[in-house]
């Protein structure tokens, strides 16, 4: 399996408001020498849709190989977790400060960086869904149920990084 390295333009150039997330450029490039050293295109992650596409591409290009393929169900779970994490960063975290997708032996590690220091109260809960239909509150329980190794770290420049491992089987 070939690792993927995350590169960005640097947080200092990005505005720190949710209204400016469409101008952020986040890239995910293979390490030098991967795939014969051929430069890979940069991918801007400014929405849940672009994050899902990047995650899907990483699974196809870097995780799937002869004798090992991610099941359709596992990819759907991955894309749901990507959507929830990125949407939360946009809606509650002041915007996307960065996004990383890294294939591992077990699946795919996702890291979403945002601008808010606030850690969701339910982040380390049991994954219980809200009682009755309340319109929201389903995202974190789904992340808890579908992902492993959930880690939340404060960033030295402000904000936080939420990192999870989504198993692929």
C-alpha cells in the first residue's frame, strides 16, 4: 500500500470565517516517487462533495488492489463519515482548514481540520441516536458507530483536528 501525504497552502492565508470556505485550497498528493514519481493533480476540498470524491479516489487508487477490494457497503460507510465530518467543520467549526485521507492496512484514516476550539459534547458518547425525530443530532452517533480510533486534538494555530479510522472490508 502506498501512503498519501497531505500538503496545504498554509492556514495563515485563509480567512477564518465560514463564509470564506469556498476560497480555501486543500490538496492531497501522493508522496514523491509514488506511482512512478508522476505528479498528481491537486484537489480542492471546499465541500462535503469534494471531500467524498477525494476519499473515493484514494480508495480506488491507493487502497484497492488485486485480492483486496473495499466492499460497496464499506465505501458507503466511509462516504457517510466524510460527509458528516466535513459538514460539521463547515456548519459548526468555522470552515474547513484542511482535509486528509490516508489509506492504512485497516481502511482509511480521515483528518478534518477546522477553526473552532469547541469539542462536540457528544464526541466521545456511546453513539446513541436522538429519541424521536429532532432534525439534527444524528451525525456524531453515526460517526461513532462507523469509525474507530476517534481522536480530537487542538491545533497550535487555533481550531482542532478530528481524525478517525474508517475500516474497509
